[in-house]
C-alpha cells in the first residue's frame, strides 16, 4: 500500500522476495525447480533499464545468488556435505579453474569486471553443480530438473515462432526474434542443442502413460522446430555430430578404430591444406534462408561477415594471449580491451571498437585472452574429465537406464563443447544451468555406481 501510494512499485516485490528467502531456507529443492523454469524466461536488466551500470538476469540471478548464499551458510553451520562430491575428479578440476580465475582477477587490468565475472561463475557452479548433485540423488528429480527448463523454454519457442512467422521464417529476421529472452539466435540455438538429447532422458525415464509420453514427444518436436528455424549453424553441426557419435556407439564401433581412421584421413588431407584454404576463400555462399546455402556458408571465409568477424575476434584473442600468456588481461575483460588488437586487414562491416557486439566468440580462446594458458587449460581439463568419467561409466554400468541417461547427457554436453569453438555463453544462466547441471548428474551417477561396486 505504501509503495502504491508513493508510486514506488518496486516495493511491491518485497513480499515476493521474502517468500523466495523462506523457500531457499526451508525447501531449496523447490527453489531450484522455480529457478529452472524461470531461467529461459529471464530478461536482462539492461532490456528494462538501458545503460544500467549493473546488468543481471531477472528474476533468476537474484534467486541463484540467494541459493548460493544459503548453500554456503548451510555448509558453514552444518559442516557436512557429500565428501564424495567434494573429492570427485571433476570437482577438483573445478577448484583449479576457479582458483586460477581468482589469481587472474587479482592482477586483472579491470579488477571490478574480473571479480564480477568470478562471482558469476561461483554462483552458477554453486547452484547448478554442487546443489544439483544433492538434488538429483533422488533420480526422479532428474526429470523435474530438465522438464522445468523445457516448460519455460517452450513458452519462449512459441513466442519466437509467432514473432518470426510474419516474415515467413526468413533468415534475415531470425537473429533477434527471440529477444528479450535470449540475446540472439546463437545462444538460443545453443540451449536448444543442449536440450534435444536431454529430452531423450525424459522419454526414457518418464512414466509410460500414453498422455505423458505424447506430451514429452510434442515438447521434443517443438525443440526441433525451434532449432530448425533458429538458423544457428553451430547448433545444427553439434546435433549432426552427436547423432553420428550415437550411431557409432550403438553399432559398437571401437573408438580406437575411429581415431585410426581420423588420423589416416588427416595425414591424407594435410598435404592439400593450402588448396582447401584457397577453396574456402573462394566460397561465396552467405547466410541465407535456403538451408543448403546456409550450411555451405559455414566454410565461407571470404565474404560471410559472421565467419570473417569470428576470425577477427579469434586473432585478437590470440594476440592478447601472446601479450600476457600467463594470467591474461583478466577474466571478463576481453570485450572491453580487444579493440587495439584488431588489424585493419581483418576488420569487417560488422567490426566495432565498442564493447557492444559480443566477445571472443570462443569459450577456449576467450579464456586464453582473459586468464592465460592455465585458465584455458583448466577449463579444458573439466571438459575432458567429464568425458572420460562419463564414457567410462557408460561402458562400466550394468544398469541400462543409467547407461542411456549418461549417454544422452554426454551427447548434450558435446553439442556445447563443439559450440564453444564458435561462441561463449557460460556467462549466461540459460546455458550455465544446463551445462553445469548435466555435469552434476553425471558426477552423481558416477559416485553412486562406485558406491554400489564397493558394497557389492
């Protein structure tokens, strides 16, 4: 009443905030489900208040920060947490990764930016990795975790398709029709690619009721339609790649045979490297509504502005790394500092010196510029450790349901591993919630399987 009387409408959020606070302390698992549903529907503060000095996703990031605070308070007060999670190889890799980001932030060119970046990583990992490992101990919660996100995302997909339809789903209008929920079509496509394999986990583990199965298949179909009309080439490539991997695994083709064939192919192709680059430079296919042309444009490094600008950003990141190979310029600083590293010959029509059109367009090269070689390698170590543990568990476990769950979560993660060569979205709650959450589920299954082996 006081808020309405004084036209201070933000005060009306206080009861809601208090409710969320009580929920965090009394039922953290319920808050996690709410966070997952709201994540794809969240809107950045800058969309509501242009030129705001502090940006965050609303309402999710305050909830995620709250969940992190409750997690650490419980850790300090109860002084107990699953020790198997704390000493798991993936967790150890995460400690090294966060520890190096902290060191790099101390010597950063922009300490405030770097510590904000570190804090964001910390609350994402606390919420979507450590809390989720405990949440999914009850395996029924795995479906709840994925479905909560998918249901929220379905609203975004339907909104996007309705907004896209008047232009007959043209490529030119596909870039921003998902705003204000997603920044652009690339992050939107990355989320879709992560989720499509994960929906098979829901189909495998869900109830056998016809209505539930049919509804889940409809959701999967909606995700596929969303991916098709996202025109995100990296996401398309990721889905095709993991489908091929799924076929290889189902046919029981040995990985060493694939490596042998790949090595032979590399040796055969290597002498023609210069010819291939020349051919790519002559490719004039650009991004378009024609799906075949759009796919062909992936190798166009001569006239496709999107591809050329990525190469420009990658070169800048590598030049920054050469200047500061140990600690980098500071986590999160690339977008503010890369401009002087651009060469005029590399610039495109969409190049800018302002920090307003994305970052390094590569999770790996971005970290190389921001946190040096150790920063990039520590992140890659997490990815490799998850793959090794995941595929070992897939081959080791005798539980078919566990085997299928691990496989589809790994396939979802691999889509992002590939996507991360071309974009970097782990600073977004929409991608981080899926990425770290899937890793947490794999870790939980690994711990359970080893515990069962010990008891047997």
